């Protein structure tokens, strides 16, 4: 929720996975020219599972696409890459949602509801109030930043009451393990990595503590120019996502295996990560798009971002969530 929203490959900021294949269509089998798609992702269940499924099931080729996928450690970095044209599509956690709301990109698909974010502290710090005056690492503009801000407010504190140290995800892992920071606004599965070195760390806050205030949707985004100028490509990418969403819901074990293969980690690790989020069935995503549920989620997030100083005022989700394109891709 980058900085957020969560990488198994914490040391890898941008390596690329090029996938090639030939799409077949009727009598023109083997002759169709594939359209290249530049896609960013984060190396965890939320960020990589649809890509992994699409790769294994050859969904890209089936829709006339060839994907060049690049892994990132956070969402804001992908938003930057969308702005420069280095990416066309990407994945962000809830903490980076203020960037599309600011006009930096379009949200083309809601993916999952996250529950991976935590405020963690060194052993001996047992309450949020105990963070006063402590050194807290956080990847700015991410879901880790978001959960920390919400938690401090709950405790009657602000960021000025603690010593905030902006850090990337890999640095937080090493800094917490070496006790150079007292606490962190962070997320799973990286928190699980820290637990191996600091097994008695304390979890002071999690997403569900704030469920009555705000939802934490993860999403896929696209560059503004791509949405404005190449709706056919957007439609094809969304068609791939829709098929992968359906497969993920119907075959969770296989989806975990495919994701583990892509990330080069153990399946058990992926399943543990998946337990920290709620995959939304495709029919519900369509329903929630049409009945205003997703607009309600995004409006709640915007209210938070205004209070946190990320947005200067109310933003209509219709200006950046292209729900009509998502549902139309299923027709």
C-alpha cells in the first residue's frame, strides 16, 4: 500500500523478464504480429500472481500480446516509470493510490484487498504510545507510510512525535534486524523476513484495525497517454487480467505454484503471503464497479490522503478509475 505495497526480491529494483510467444488465430496461425506490453510488478502475491498465471496459461499470446515485465520494489517507482514511458502498465498497493488520484496515472483494475501492512517494533515496545521519540523507518508514500500514519493518529500521535527515517524496503529489513531503528511501517512478506532474525518483534498495528475507516485495495494502473491513445491495448491487457483473476479464484493452489515459480521462492511462502490479502472474484469486481462500492473505497482512501497531506482536496474517483474499460473488457 514504493516504496507500497512488498517484495520477495527486495534487492532487485528493476530486472526484466522477457516473455515471447506466437499467438495463433484461425488460418493465420503463427503469423500474427504480437503487440508488446511493458508491465511493472512487485514481487509478492498481490503484485505478481496475475502475471504468473498469464505467463503459465499463455494468456498474453491468446490476446495478441507479448509482455516485457519488470519487477519493482514499490508502486511510486512504477508511477514514475509510467510518466517517462518506460512502463505502460504497473501494479500499486493502497499506499500509492494518491498518485493516480493526483492525476499521475489511471487505475484500470482493482486487484485485491490488502491486509499485509504492519507497524512493527523492537521487543520491549508494546504500545503505539511507546513509539513517542523513537526512530521509525518507513518507505515514504507507500502502504507502510499509510499504516503508520493511521496508527499514530489512533494513539494520539503525529509523525512529529517520532523520528521518521525514510528508507527503501531492503534497508528497513537490515536496519530493523540490526536494531538501528526502533520501529517501522512495513508489510508482509518482508516482515516475515525480519521475523526470522527478530522472532520476538512486536506487531503494533495492522490493516484490519482500521477497517471501519478505510479499505486497502491494490490495483493495476496504466499511463495516462496509454489510456487516452491506445484503448485497444488497454482492453486486451484487461482481458488478460480478467481471465487470470478468474483462474486465481478457482485454482488458488495452482496460482500459488505459478507465483512461486515466477518469484523463485517456496510455495509455502507464497501461500503465507496470500493469507494477508483477500482476492476478489471477477463477478464481484464487476458488481462493485457498477454499484459504486469501489468508488466508495477510493473516496475513503482519498479522505485519508487529504488528512495525511498527500492530496489538497476531494477528488472524484471517476477522474482516475476507468471502471468502464474494466467491465467492457469482459464483453
